[in-house]
C-alpha cells in the first residue's frame, strides 16, 4: 500500500498515544523492573488456539468493505456491499419524495455510481480507507439486486446479499487506459474534480470528496429508471420496490486489497446525466439528477467471506484436542480470533497455599518475524472475556468505574494503560491484566475464555468494543506460548509480579 499520508497520520497518532503516558510495552522490562515491587513469575501455563470469529450485524456501519485479497498466509477474502438506491428528494420524515420528473423525451447520456471513500478522520475515529496493494488491477462489478433489502430483518456479514444480483449493470477495471473515462486508480486520499451541469448556464468544475466512479450501462438504466412510471418517483417504497438496489463486488490481481466506503453522508449516490426537451421549441437541455445512497435513507449491508487455505489454520480450526500450535492467527473482517486459557496450578503450588497480592500482570503477545509489505500486523488488538453464559464482556482491567459507568471495576485502567497497541520495534502487543489475574488466582472468578481479535487504532464511534468488526481488514500472526522457555524466547506469556502474603 503506497499511502504516505496515511502512514504519516498513523505514525503521528502512535507517537501521540505513546508519548502521553508511560509506554505499557516497556513495563516489566529493563529499568522498569525496579519500579514494580515483588517477584516475577513468567512460566504460567498459557494455551492459545485459532478460532473462527462470529458474523456481525452490518447495519449502519461507519465504513463498508469492498474488495478481494489473496493473502499468501491466510488465503482469500472477499467483501461486497448491497445498497438501497433512493428516489431523488427522499427524506426520513415522509414516504413521498420531491416528485422528480425527467421531462419530455428524456435521453440518458451516462449513469455513474459514485462511492465515497471512507474518511481519514471522523469524530474520534481514525479510519483506514485501504488495506493491501493499491497498485493491483481491480475489477468492480455492479449487479442489480432482486432481493428487497427494505424487507430484511437480519443483517449478518455472513449473508450473501449479492447471490441473486446476476444482472450486471456495469463494471470498472482500474489501471486500465481503455476505460471510457480513461485510467482509474484507487486513490482514497485524493479529492476528485467533477463538472457540474447547470441548465442554461456554463458548466462548472468543482472539487469533491475522494470517490470511486463506476459507469453503468446506459441502455439498462434508461429502461429501468428514466422510463419508470412517474408514480414510482413520488413514493419511496414504490421506487425501491421497482428498483431493488445495487450490489458492488470486486476481484483483484495479485494480492489485492480491501477498500472501505462511506455511506454516512451524501457522497455516495447514483448520478444520472441526460438530455430533455427545453422550454423553447426545438431546444434540448442537458441536466443531471442524484439518487442518494445513504444508510440514513435506505439500508446498506456488507457480505464477507473467508477461504482459508493454510494447512496450519485449517488444522487449528478443526482441532479439539487442546494441542498447542507454534503459531496462531488473527484476522479482522469477522475472520479469526484466538481463545486463550491460563492454568495457575504450578503458580499456586509455588505459593504453598499462601495468599498473594498481584502487583502487576501483563500478557505479552509476540508477533512472528515473517513480514509482508502489504498485509501488515493490526495496529491494535482487543482482549475480552466470556461470562458464564458465553456473552462477551470487558475484562475488569479494561472496565474502569466512573460516573458514566457505575457498574465498572474501580481497579480498571485507561485504554492506554490497558494496552494492546502494536509495538513495531519489538513486534508485539502487551496487555495489563493485573486485576483479572488477581481474581483468577484467588478463585474469585472462573476462566470462561479469554479472547484476542484485531481492532483499528481507535474504535469506530458507533461500534461496540466487544463485537466482531468488518470495518477493518488487518491481520496478525502470533507466536504461540512455550512452557519452560529460555530467556528472551519469543512467545506468548504471562508476566506476574507478585508479593507472597503471610
């Protein structure tokens, strides 16, 4: 991926995060040892295994993935987006529209599907608009939906929304000079220049948000929309019933990548440019009209599919023996997570029945040394646990009590102190789990499963920090735990700094 501005933004954010407090990735190392009281025990029996993550609700996402990746380690991942196209003038407060009319003898010049790239920054979130290799050739396909998304009740990422979108309305091949509009490139950070058509006045050139523009078949859109019964343009539900929306998918050469699009504002739309009879006899006007595509007016949904070809990944997904593998795997887009378990029998035996105060506990998660120029490790991991009912809940260290969270744990710490951010120097993640380990060792709680999964640097504003995410595409390859390992061995381990109580 060749986005120097994005890399610079990520670096600056990282520098801000890690300069604003003591780096959690240095705790328990070097000079920091002297700052933590007690003895160090780092030989806890830890097990970790790769698991499939759950599908997730894709309604009202902050960004939507479309793309195709062939990861040399993980295999193939594809993602597509299904979207309701709304009549001009559609709004949330009424079932009617602005009653748009194409006019007499309307003839379509062109139809363009405009997809706005996800924004770099939105509120408190940092968004990655692309993951993979942007220089590859991408073939985007736009199909006509026959499934009515307005009638759906479940919106899981595992639902193949475009399965019946077999009628192709348009395609776009990037890096291809033979395209009608010339060569198109994946440039999520570059503003776009468009010509506005103003009836009776000179056309104007203006700069718009970064976007991907896909030309659709002129004859098909002429028949499907321009010649549509005018009543359908007056009622939102009639229009969406007649024009069931679009499904956008992609294929890619080489490794490919994942592009994220924005449907939270008015950038994405179906834009029609056409001619019609003018007010003066014998004249023709050129004009345009927008059919908005936004999640506020009509549903936009994602489909994601992973095909894992790595024998090691497949073996772990099928293994129920509890065998520890040398590597474990994490993948976003509701792909793979790790289930981690801790056995404190030897630690408790070392205590000889005495009570213990855990001064500091940190889970060290090392990343394998193998590197990929395009599929880089996730900038952050998240750690959560299951309760007795199998429901995802925050670990106590990541659930500080406050006025807005009265049921939180008073021992909880901030996100920065809790950790999970990628340390690119040491190729690892570190989590602070002091209160969680204290409760496990003392028998106050049971271990119903501790889980790791990829996460963006900052969570989307409207996403739960516990649910699977399809709004980021990163992956990480982890070194598995090793019992009785030599010093400095790369591994997943639990460092416990403790004081034995009398």
